[in-house]
C-alpha cells in the first residue's frame, strides 16, 4: 500500500511538472510573439514610408515608453521563468528522493517476504 501511495504521489508530481513545463513554453512563445510585434512596430516608426502609410506620427517618447514597457515585461517574464525553473529543479530533486525511497521500501518488502 505504501508503495502504491508513493507511486501515486510520484505520478502527480510528474503531471504537475508537465503542466508547468507547458506553461513555461506558452509564456516563452508569447514573449517571442511580443518581440516580433515590437520589432515590426519599431521598423514602422523608423521607416518614413511606413509611418506615412499609417496616417499617424509616432513620437520618440512613445517609442521610448514602449521599449521600457517591453523591457519591464521581459524582466518580469525572466524572473517568472527563473522561479519556475527553481521550482522544477526542486520537484525533480523530490522526485529522485521519492524514487530512491520507493526502491528502499521495495527492497525492504522483498526482504520481509
């Protein structure tokens, strides 16, 4: 019974890690899309023909503010990624510990039989 409980806990931890990995990948993809969008907008601002075709003039201050906003978002995303990586590492260490404990328990059960 104890072995089954350990296996169930291990399975749950693996599922949680898979979910967190999926979230990290989604966040990374979103950050990449934001970067591409920003590059496109900066190119439009830097290109007089693109600025003329949009019909509105973007000020230097607006570009600077946008760069700051994206920089802040990047920093927050980086901090979140680092936090999730630390959590993932911690969970992997716990998984190894649980696996080792399962082996010890399994060996002990075999010796008792």
